[in-house]
């Protein structure tokens, strides 16, 4: 019997990367690997990279640098860099990271065993190349008993055709390809059969899903209906949505489909129509707000999150002020905010060369955005205090072993004391919210868990 091989994967980036990591583990398990608890125990180390922001790329290179001593002590350890940076940079990345043995893109995950076999000749190589969307095959999840948590990710679409001026996704993930609906439904059913109670459908732009051919062209709304009907699935979410493609029919799913949770991540990026035009986002401030207003009309207690970029080339003080006013107008529950990060081979670089925003101005604007949003988030969380909501219990809290944690339908995290003698993991538990923290809620167990409870009650 061959000795057990161990793999350690450090992940950077989005939910698509999270999904890819699970598929890597499944592919490598079939090749005789099991998961290592640390890099020290691993025979294979994979750094799964993200190319969306420069900071993420630097994190991968720093992580690879920290492994130099380990590689010197254990020459047999293989270090691979996967993900979007690897897809984009290939041989250039190998030259910058001498500790890496090979690189591979997201589409090469099924070929990992073959790539490892190729390593036996001792040569370093980049296994990335042109993304072939014509022959693209989605890798079906193959979860085993014990692998599946209360929540699961299921990919429905990859790639992007929007070509926003600052973004490298079309280069690293390719053109849009949608997964057949039958495969999506079957994969959701497999996760539910093994214990998942909540599924999040993921893609670079889920709203552009187009594999069903509904008469009105609103395929994603139909996919939500099909997935929502899977027996045993309690909650359904999705991410990420592009505002340009977010339709009224998709918004109406919040009202029509009980399993679709009242949470929407709709990245606006900027509050000024002029900035949005330079970003090539395909919508105006007014069009974005109309879509949000319609969604909130369908679901008045809808929780919202978004992405904000400050300091985009050419952003004036007046344009930045429009972003601040948008935050106050919408009152997001949460935002992900960043300074503009220049990415290679993107159209925004031409703007940057003639109209950059000074670094200190970018930093000041980011701080202002985060300060304003922190106050809004606090107000939004405080609306739950004194109410009883259903919490899908995910497991032990990271803050204290005597507490459990889970999420309300709107995706708000709740920590509450573990009731003696009760195993609530995977159940919907009534929790009375007693306090609002900076980003999370605290509560107390309020009675017997049931299959389904009202979303929230006074």
C-alpha cells in the first residue's frame, strides 16, 4: 500500500475560489491525498489565488515566500499556485516566485493528478493557457459523508462578458458559460442529502445565467424556482449579481419563493453616474436605485450589501460625495470597500496614466466611506434587538465554545448560548436578539427548534 499523501490548500478570494478548493480536494482524494492540518504536514501545498485586487496577489506571493525555508528543509514538498493570478500570469508568476513548482488555472483543476505526475521530471511549468469556453465542462461536486456543512456552495455559471474597465475576470475566468439546470439541481440535491440546509448559487454574474431558454429570457429566475423546489432545502441564496442584469423577475423571487432568503449583494462600485460610465458598468445611479427600490417593494425587510471602489481614476470630490450620499440613501446592511487597484491589461490603466487620484486622497476617502457605513450598519443591526428571528445554526461560535452561531434570513450573524443537551446544528432555531455589536448580533435561545419558523416576529 502506498503511503498517504497530504495536501494543504490556502485560499484567497471569492466564493468561486471557495468552491474550487472543495473540487480540488475531491479530485486529489481520488489520487490518494487526504487533507493536511498544516503546511508542515503537507506533501503538496496549493495557494489558490485571486486576481481581482492587487493586495490579494501580493498575499499569495508573500505566502509563497514564507514557504522558502520549508521547501529547503523538505525538498520533496510540491508547491503549486492555482486560481486567477496563475491563469493570468503563468510563466511570469513562476519567475517571480522561485519556490513554486507549477501554476494552474481554475479550468485545470480536473487535471491536477496529471500535473502532479508531470512534476516527476523535476521541471517547473505553467499549466495555464487559452481558456476554451467551447469545450468547458463544469466539474460536478462529489461530496462524501462528513464533508458537507450546513451551508454549501454550488456553481451555476463562470466567466463574464461585461468587461468593466478595471476588472480582469474576463481574462482569468473567460467568457460567460452557464451550467445546465439539471446538473445544478442534481448537485444541490446531493448536498442536501448529505446534510446541507442552505445553498448559495455562485458565479461571476449569476444574473446572466442562460442555460434554460425561458420564453421571456429570464433564465435565472426560473433556475431559482427549480432549485428552490429541491426537497429538504431550507434556504437559498446567490452571489454575485451584476446590477445591469438584475431583473424585476429575479427581484420578485424574494416574494414568490419561500426558500429564497431576503438578502441581496448588488455591487454598485460607485455612486456617481459619471464614474460608473468610466468604469463601463452599463447602468446609471438612477437605474441602480430603481432596481433596489423595486426589490425592496417585493421584500420590505430585504438586507443589502454592496462593493464600493474609491479613488477610481478621475474621481472628483463631487463624484465621491455622490458615493457617500448613495450609502445614506440606500442604507446597506454591509459593504465591501476598497481603494482602486490597478490591474494589468485593463482599460482603466489608460485613465490612470492621465488622471490618477493621489494615494493619500484614496486612503482618506476609504476611511470616510467606512466610517459612514459603520454607523449605518449599526443602525440596521439594532432594528433586530428585541425581536425573535429564525437562525439556521451552523455550529460553534468562533468567539466562545459555549456559544452557537448561525444566520438570520438576511444573512446577519447571530451568536447565542448553547442550550444544554440540545444539538441544534443544521436546525432553524428561534433566537431572541438581545444586543447588536459592530457587525454581529447576540441573542438567547427562545424555544424549541422547528422545521420552519416565521422569518421574524415582533
